[in-house]
C-alpha cells in the first residue's frame, strides 16, 4: 500500500518535470522509505545493485561476468553512446506522458488499485486503515503469482504445441507449473550447479511419488474420464462466449439507442 503511494507521488513529480526520470538520485531512491519497514527488501536491493552478476552478451566465461544493473544504469543516467545522448529530450517528454497515463491508471475508480491509494482515499490505503489492519496483512501473499504462473505456462504451450486444444494446453501448463510430473531432471545438468546443491533439495513430482499400481490406475481413470472432462470444459467455454456475445449486444444496443430515437 505504501509502495503505491510512493509510485503515485513519484509519477506526479515526473509528470511536471520529465527530466527527473533521468535523475539517478531521484529514481534510485523511490522505495527507500520502505527500507526501515522491510529490512529484507533493503538487503535484496543492496545485493541487486552491488553484487548480482551476469554474463555479458555472447559470453559464458566467468571472468567476463559483470554487475548487470551497473551496466544498465550507467548508459541510462550517464550515456556514452551518441544515439542514447541524442534521445535524452525525447525520453524526458515520453516520461512525462507515461507518468500521466500511469497516474490515470492508479486513480481509475473502476480498478481495484485505487482502493490502496491514499491520494484517492482508498479504503485500504495508508490514509484510511488502522495500524491493526496493517499488521493483519503481514505474511499474506501480496500478488496473484500462482494464477499468473499458470497463465504463463498455458501461453507457452499454446505458442509451441501447434494445434493443441485450449483444455489440453491448460492441463499441461498446470502440471508443469505444479511440477506434478517432475523427475528431478535438473540433476542431470551438473555444469552450472553449485557445489552446495545436493539431491536433498530436489523432490519428485506428485505423480512419481505414487506407487506404480496407483500410477497405472490414475492413468486408466484419466483416459476413461477425459472425453467427459473435455465435453464439460467445452460447454463452459461455449457458455462464456455466449455470455460475452450477449453482453456486447446489450452494450451496442445501448450505444445506438439515442441515434435511433433521434
């Protein structure tokens, strides 16, 4: 919640002065007020900016590893390439425009985000909630990563599996995300594994933890029930499409009604 307020105040300042987007001290300290509340966040940010390394493009030689964020920040805030220096004014103009769009998104009352924004007096914002309410959220998941993870695997399957059905892609994606069929194949890749990494850190997927007879019976049950499951899934998709078409029809009729009356 405090993070949203920090973003909102930052965008408001950049909206009036696009050059702030290229101001190192301004941009890189946006979330510093959170450090005292979340020491782990400060520890991670320090690691990310001062220790996290990566390979330069085209090399996997350890001696060429660099602090990745340093390379990116250097060219963003203190560009040495002519093409980057020449776009500074454009970047500042775009920053002001992007800030206007982001502010509109954060303040949009049709979206849940505004409920966490103090400037909009959102019911879950720092300006409204009590200290007890704030403490009650500690330890709770702050996003919908599990849902986004299954969407990501679904998209990957759809993009790389040809004419696969939506139902099959969803099933494969969910199994991949949950690691239901995981065989510990990462153990076969030894070149990049840390010396401290042992087999104790790797667990077989749920399916391979079952006794062989239960695996066979599960496969048989799935094969038997799959036609019915596919039919039910397709029925749900059809109902969803029909509902959406009906909704769009109602919107169109409402939009054109004044024209017909005129």
